[in-house]
C-alpha cells in the first residue's frame, strides 16, 4: 500500500503546483504582490498582520485571505483594519491549498463576487496554524514568512526544518516577552542557522512596535522590485 499512498500524494502536490504556478503568473500580470504567513497556533500571525495592514494600508491597497478550520474570528479582526478580507474555512484540512486561494479570489458559494486583482497592491495569506503540512503547498505567493514566537522555545527550526526551507524570512514574534519567557535568542539564531544558513531573521513585537517597520519595508521593497526569482529551494523571492 505504501507506493500507492506516495503516488496519490504526488498527484495531489502536482495538481497544487500547477494551480499555484497559474496563480503566481496571474498575480504578476495584475501587479499584486502576495505574502503568506505560516506559524504554529498562537504565534501571533493575526496580531502582526493587523499591524501590517493598518500601516501598509495608509499608502497601498491591501487585502488578506485567512485560513482556519472553523470560525471567522481572525477575518473579523483583520477586517477592522479597513482591508478587504475573506476567511477560508477549511473544515478538517490543516493547511491552505492553491485551489482554495483560487476559489476565494474568483468567488463561489461562499464568496459571491470575484476580487479584482488589478485593484490590489498586496494580498496577504494567513495560513492555518501548522508548521508541517503548509510547507508542502505552494500558494503562488511571492514571499513566505515563517513566524516563531519567543514563548514556543528555541528548537522549532530543528523540529520543523521543512517549513524553514520553503520560507524566505523568519519572523520572531513577541520579543517583548522574551525575558519573561526565558527566551534564548542565541540558541534560536543558532537553530535557524543550522537548518537554513543565511536565512534573514526579523525580530518583532506588536506591543512595542519593534521590527514592524523593518518587516513592512521588506514587503514594500519586494513589490517595488517586482515579484521574485523563485529560487529552487523555496517558493518565493528569497529577499
């Protein structure tokens, strides 16, 4: 049975990759820069994305798709920033797939009207809280951020190396809690370097604003440079 399971998985990923390539080309033609955020549950994706949407939305047309197994809680939080937001409820699926993104953009029973990509400068995709399955699914993004909070421990890169190989930038969140959590910054940076040498790391805190401007500048520069070169080792730009 093992060969059959492998074959089915390969077929699923092949179909996803084809859809993702079509999405990426569509995004580039319309001038929409796409950023995905991946993390374990509770790492602070939604809080950080709210801050990004508020600040970036003052100058650009911003939007977000949010994946979750149930509820539209995160979508309502993000929509309060004034950005265009849609929630993708995945049910039992622990990750977003390119076809889900495509359906949300085009409109279906849940999303009645398609989004005009030529009216969006940035599209942010907040994936389901999970560091395993999302690593295998290209969503057509230009830039993939993997978030790790100071409250999770320093060994996440060693435990989940694949997501760090498919991401472009590691964002450390909740740096304001580092001391209280006993966070070992040197150990975390060492773990990241052992898994992905040279990976860019941005340290952030939504509470005090640390690193948020640096992250927004990186995202804005990505769009200004045009969508990335898609290195062989990841899906995005490698900025």
